[in-house]
C-alpha cells in the first residue's frame, strides 16, 4: 500500500475499514436465521481485525490510520434446535442455527456508523480550514 | 524582505504546529476502534518554543540560512486515558473531539491574525 500523506488518506482509509466492518455486519444479519445440518457447516459471525498503519515519516508527521488486517469468524457456538421436520435436520432431528447475536451486531453497527461520521466530520472541518488558508491575504 | 517574513513569523509558525497537531488528532480519531492503539499528541507550548528558538535545523554559523518549518522533529507524547478500555485502546472520543475543535479554533485564530497583518501590510504598501 502507498504511503499515508495527508488527512484525506487518514480518514479515507479509516472509513473504508469501517465499511468492511459494516459489510461483515450486513452479512451476519442476513445470515442470522440460517440453519444447517451440522455444527461445522453452520454460519458463524464474521469479524474484521483492525490494525494501525503508520506513515513512513510518522516520527515527523504523527500520521497514522487504521486498516483491516483480515477477517475472522467468531467462536460463538451455533445454537442446536430440535426440528425433526426440517429437510436438513440430522438423524437425531436437530438443526444448527447460525452463530449470530442480532443485538450484538446492531450495537456494532451503531458504533461503526458513529466512527464513520466522526471521520467525515474531521475531513469536512480540515477541508474548510485548508480552503481558508488558500484564500489567505485576500 | 526579511522584515516582512519576521513580521509574519509568529503566526505562520503557530499555523504549522497547529496543522501538524490537527493531523495527529485526526489519526487518533481514525484509530478509535483499533485495539491496542495508543492516542498520541504533542505539547503545543514546547513545540512552538522549539521552532521559534532554532527552527527545524540548528544553525552553527550566523551565515547559515535559517531552516523553515519542513517537518519539525517534535516529541510525540502519549495521552493519559481517563477511563482505560479493555482492548488497550486509549482513544476517548469525547477527549479527542474537544481537543480537535479547540485546535481548529486556534488554527483559525492564527489565520485571522495573519490575514489582518497581511491586509495591514497591503494598505501600507498601497498607501491608501
């Protein structure tokens, strides 16, 4: 990845990280009601791993941003439900429901949204400052 | 020429340090959700004193041209969190937002002072 040069890189990359987080939340919520025949094939919630990326001249500029390092699946156990009439039920009549906690996903969605907004706010403010600076002396 | 640049020096130095601090605070806000990220900041007072006393590079000869503000090597400090969180992240949104808005206002203040000085100079030059 190229170097982080200014506040637009900082906020832009942090916003794309928050968008990845938002995508995983959307996938988790979309799969929340899914059932599967075995515990292994049941859907498990996806979570992004954030890590800090520093600019090459961090010592001078102090610029750093956040990036998604990878995506893991949560270790929440899929719920075992007795549903003998279900077509994918195993021989004992159980199905495994996706390991997604809807409330947890909603809270995380709100947090991602707030952080996205904060980044936009920072860029808007600093962009206005830059415009004022360009017009200096007029 | 030197007179004019010295006349504007205080506020242009302040502007450069403020702009650098803005970047650092923006980085803190961008990393608000990153585990183990430690919020950083600079002390404006000591930074501006450093810049004003020697510039970015120390001049060993009075004939040396004084270096401008190309990347002052400042001391990056760590913020002391009010209530530390379990994931090791020390960014507190309320603190960062307040520091950021204060810094923006102070940047604008320096900018206004600069503008006033420039228009003062201009009217002196034009003799209106």
